[in-house]
């Protein structure tokens, strides 16, 4: 039986609650407040994406253009529901955001990942490979220095594309 198509779209303020619920179901993702997800859906809609299947939110990426570096898209969080996994949805969502006009000058993608997050390492490593991009990482937010020993060190992963998104389109 063929799979139903998953639709991608920009979020709206009305999506905050659904995003919050999706992130809660996608352990071990860090949960933000519902208000934070509402602000992401409202203020950062142009660089975020919702994936829907039969009216249900099954995917979410929050991202933003780094204010001091307009050539860098920072991916804050990627969430994919169990019912939508194994279909390359996270990659599709990343490509959707990067294809938007707001990302025309983006030549780098960054995100932070803890060393034990195998799913995120796999996603971003494969994404870089498929895009023919360079990938690098270094410890950024450190356990003792930034998290008072309460959270694992977050490694800044940088994917450098060979040309800005406007030239790749």
C-alpha cells in the first residue's frame, strides 16, 4: 500500500501547541516552553517548517539566520514523529527551508549536537555528503563552562556549501 504524502509548509502562530506536543513525544529532544514554540512558529516562520500527514504535525524544524552572520542558517531543533520516520523527512525539511528566498545568501548551515546523539550526527553527516558540502565540528557549549555540569557538551557542527543557496538553485 503506498504511503500518503507528507506536506511541508511554513508554520503559523496557531502551530505552537502542535509543535510543542511533537517535541515532547520525540525523546530525548530538549523540551522548550509552549510559548517558545509559539514564538518560533510566529516570528521565525520563514526559516522553520512543519510537516503534516493527514492533518497531524509529524515533523518540525526550527531554524534562523544568524543575526551577525547572514550567510549562516542555524538549525535549532529537528523533530520527526515515529509515524513519519524512515522516509527521509528531515532531509526534505532541511532542503525546503534552504530553498526559500530568505536563504538565498546562505552558504553555511550550523547546529549543535551532543556526542551521543547518533540520529542527529547521521542526519547532518548524510545531508552534507549528499549536498557535496564540507562538514566540521568542535566543542562549543561545554558541560562545565556553560551548563554547570548539568548537560552534555554541545558540539557546533558546520556544513559549508560550495556556493550560496541562490547559486545552487
